[in-house]
C-alpha cells in the first residue's frame, strides 16, 4: 500500500469523495461525475496521492456493482421481470449483436488487426457500464421511466452476455500463450464435462430461487428476533457475499446471481430492511469504484497519443449512440425516452477492463492495442454523466417533454398513498379500517414476531425502522400523501416525525402520542393531527360507566363528545402557555400541575350537561300561565 | 296484530310526560317498545335490523315530544335511512303495505293553540301532513295522531288518564278489536274510545 497503509488510503479516498461529490452535485453534474473527478485528482497523474493500486481497489469496489444489482432486483417483482423479457432479449440482444458487428467491421477497416482481435474488441466495446448508468439514472429518478427501464433491460442482457463472451475469447487467440491460470476463468467446475457444468449452473440458479423463496425469510426472522440491528446487517451482507462466491465458483456473473436473489426477495417482508442495510455499503463501494475508475485513467498514454485516444472515444460514443437511437426507434420508444436510453448507454463498461485483461492473457490482443482502448473506455465512462447532463439540458428540451408527465404518473402507481409506521394493536386497527374502506396502505413494523403473525393473517407488513429516511423512501414516502405514525415508543415516534418532515416536506403526518410531553412535542412540530393513545378508549370506558349507572346512552354520548372537545381545546391552551414559560422543566410536578388545572377547570366551568335545547324549564315559566288560561277558557265553553 | 312503538326522546332523563306514558308499555303483550336514542346514541341506525322489526309488526307508532312541529332528529334520520326505495316505497316497495301508522305525541300547547288564527296558526293534523304523506307513499294506513296537549301546565292525574286511553287503544289494536275505517275519520285518535262508547 501507498504510504501508511489502510487508514491513509481510506482517508484519501473518503476526503476526495466528501470534497468532490457535493461540489459536483451543486453544479448539477451528479455524484458519479463527482467521484470520477475525485479519482482523477487523487490519482497518479494529478496529485498522486494514490498510485497504481487503484486497479486493485477497482477490483474490490466492483463488489458495489454486485450490491447495486441486488438492490435493483429487490425493487423488481418477478412478474415485472417476466414482463420485461421482450426488451431484455430483443433490445439487449440486438444492441450487443449489432454493436459488436459494426465495431468489429470498423476496426477491421481502420486498422490492420486480425479479425479475431477485432471481434474481441467489438464484443467488449458493445458492453456498457451498469454501474454508471444505473447510478446516474437512479439519482435522477429516471430508472422507472420507459427509457430507464429499457436501458436497464439492455444492461441486464449484457451482464448475461459476458458469460459466453468469456467463453469465446480463448478461442480467438492469435498467438500461443502459456496458460498460467488467469483467475477469472478459474472455477471449481471448469474441469468437469460441459453437460455437468451446465447442470451445476442450473442447479445453482434454481437453488438460489428456492432458498430465497423458502429459507431466507425464516432465517431473517430468527435474526431479526435477536433485536440486534448489526446482526441483521451482517446477515444481509453475508447473503450478498455468499451468492457472489457461489456464482464465481460456477463461473457466472456475481451481479447476475445477486440480482436474481434480489428479485426472489422482492416479495419478502424484509425487502425494505434489506434495502436499507445494503444501500450504504453499495453507495460507498460504488463511490470507491468510480474513484478507482477516475484514478486509473492513464493520462501518460493520453498525452502521448491525444489524437488517437480522442478518435477512439469519439468513435465509440458516436457509433453506440447512433445504434442505440436506431434500435430504440425500432422498439417504438418516444423521442425523449429514446434519447435518455441512447445517451445513457453510449459508453464502454467496467466489463471492458476485465475482458481486455482476459483477452491479453489469452493472447487475443496486444498490450499496445489494449491500453489505448482501456483508456478510451475509462474516458467514455467518465463522459457519460456529462453526456446525460448535456442531453437533459440542451437536447431533451427540443423534443416533446409532455411524455415526462405520463412517466411520472406510472411511478406513483406502484406505491400506496398512505404509510402506516407501526403495525401493532394500534396501527393494525387503522390499517384494517382503511382496508375495509378500500384504501391500501404500506405497513411498516419493527417487531419481527408481529410482522410474521400479521403476514400469516394476510397483511403485507414490512419489517423495518420507519425513523430511517431511506426506509421511508423505500416505502414510497416521496410519493405518498399521508404518514400515520402508530408506534408505541414516544422517542421513536418523534424521530419519525423529524425524519419525515426533514426529508419529505410534502408528506402529511398524523401521529399517536404516548404521553403528555410526547404530545406537546408533536404539537410543536405542527403535524396534521396528534392522538393521545389511550384518551378515546378511556373516555369510552368512562361513558360506559355512566351507562351502567343508568344514564341514557344518548346523553352519555353527548357528554363524551363535549368532554373530548373541551379537553382538546384545553390541552391546546396548555401547550401554548408551556411555550411562554421559557424555563419550562420537564418534571412530573409540571404534569400533575397541568392535570390539576384541567380538573379544577372542569369543576368550575363546563363539561356539565346543559343541553338547553331540550330543557323546558324556561319555556314552562313563560308559557304555563298562557296555557292555563286557554285551558280554563275552553273548560267554560 | 303486533304493535311497534318507535320512541324518540333525546332528553328522556328530563321527561315528565313521556316518562309516564311509556312506563309499563313494554309489558303489554304484543307491543315492542323501541327506544331509538338509547339504541343509537351515535345515530348509527342499523337499517337491516329496523326493516326486520317493521316486517314483524302490523302497526307502527312514532312516539315522541313534538319538537318544532316535527319529530326529534333521530326519527328523521330513521325515516331517511330505513324507508328505502324498493323496500318501503316504489313499484317494488311493498314491505309496509297495509300496516297501520300513527304518531303519539306530547306537546306543550293546548289544543286551542293549534288552530288557524291561534298561537300556532295550524292544526296538529296540518303540521303532521309530511308524516301522513310519508305513510301513504309507503302504502300504509295513516291514522289520526294520539296527542297529549298542554304539557306545559298539566296535572299528573291528567297524564295518567291519557296513558290509560293510550294503552286501551293499543290493546284494542293488538286484539284486532280496532276499527281503522272508523278511526281514520277522527281528528284525534284520543276520541276513538268516546266514539266507541256512543
């Protein structure tokens, strides 16, 4: 390691990220470009804080891509994936095939390379960067648009296509190499007959699906029951790493395996929680990955051949752009989505680094051919966020933007308008009532046993901590109308209010309050409604007590409502006066004082049954003489 | 015949007259006494239950104090909800066909106050015409009202006399000794017994 080991390196990477990313975001360039710039800055060619080990870091950080696909899978219901089979195979297949052929032909025309080398280059450059595209689209909230979905389909196909490409490359060798065993191809099953390999690969895929469906949920339930949050995080990481190892052993793409696991788990009650746990790791590793890409751009090489590299980058981007636009058109994409799709995918991908080095090992390509190409791919990746900004700011506005609003409506479609945080005895009553009236809410609960039970009863409850903004986000808080807080922990309830107000200012909030101070705090937050958890049931019980004593139920009912109205008014007054007393101390004495004040006020003032409309006392006083007179008169007649 | 008394008094705990009138009424065989405010303090009237009750009886009585020339609020809510189209009225609505209907009311003013040109300027029957027409639309047989007048200045003995009359009429109806064709010609159902005596 460069100077001082791990902590030094971590310090350099993290400070580069912390400085560069906010600046890039502020400039509207997105975080990906920020990371890339940070990488360039700390790389060997600018400040030189890190040296050639950038390559190793990149290898490690590629794990971020694996995690990202796991998260993408979690967002994707199997039924949705099935619906996407046409774009994945059609759009993806066509893109890879056409791009590979055209690039191969062009390479053959402009250079004197062997056809095998040209084909390897064509296949490798046909692939785009999953990491950069998905991250950028996600950040812009465009992943669920038509263009975004199609881009995703193509990337998914490319992930699958890597496997046969890796298999073909050794066959394209133009010179003998001594096989020292490149680690990419070193799998447990490579010495088995092809039929066994195929069977094992299928077996692994099926076992991931089966385990995801039947084993993982109960396992997570057990882990969640321990109540140790970090254990859950550890389990989530273990899951992703385990799948990665397994896939590598059988020679499949780890990203593909975790994606599959993600899809299987998309219906699990732990979906939101898994998302929340993996998200920060993904974010950090992807950031690291982008930094590493930035740092690995070989400026020495670029300075030596600026014309050549520029030509390759330009050619790569333009060729891919044209092919993508044509294919997008073919598949009936509207112009704005097509542009998003094309500009998004018009770059080389991180697979190129792997494939070129694999091709080098297998004698398919020469060092002096591969290096400029690798540099060009890195540059094209770095250009992508910039191209997308360009598209968004300059090109897109010229084409009908009205489709954008259609697209947004689609996104909202998937989420519920109401989120209920806390689905215990309190929240489940709310949920049942809403459901009975045709309103489906998204339910979140932090108690795994409860989640388990309610799931058995047919409620789709998600396990997770609603005070975390990322979980709220995953539950659709950005699009929802109303957040109902029904948790029984006052601090947690207040935390949720704070988080929700901070991150989702448009979300209306109503909350259960657990005690006097909790209630005051919530009122200070100006949320749309605060409900003292036991107040209404205590009042109903008190009302029934009156009924047992022989009071008329209608009289009791009116008394109840009157008392509640009065009490709530008084509580509001108390909350206000509490503010005037700046030195207010939260003590039990204050509570008792407040309560005393309320009771005394009850005795002095109202809350007594008057119901004047039905009281005939004054009417009789006034009219009885008149009635009597009339009666006497008629008696005389 | 079976009699259903739909009783509505929002402040029964303050009642003087109706308290006496309904005392013991539920002990009369053939009478179902249904206290609406006690049953539905939150006005959440159970339509199905009310219709079932109506179907089981042959005579329906609205018993209530006369509030603002009409019934207390819950009886209006009851009509609005229970008397459904296709059940109580309309070409398919025959559930109440032929049942007797009348109001048993208490009112502070004496009968003389309920005359054209007098204090209220209308007769009780004029003021009750919406209810009477409701009964007609529901294919019921509307009878004149049973009225306890002058409750603002009434002696307990007088109330008891009224109660006796009221119970006697109920028993006649239950025992099928009641002639509704004669009754419809009266102004007040209170006069039925006197008419019979003659």
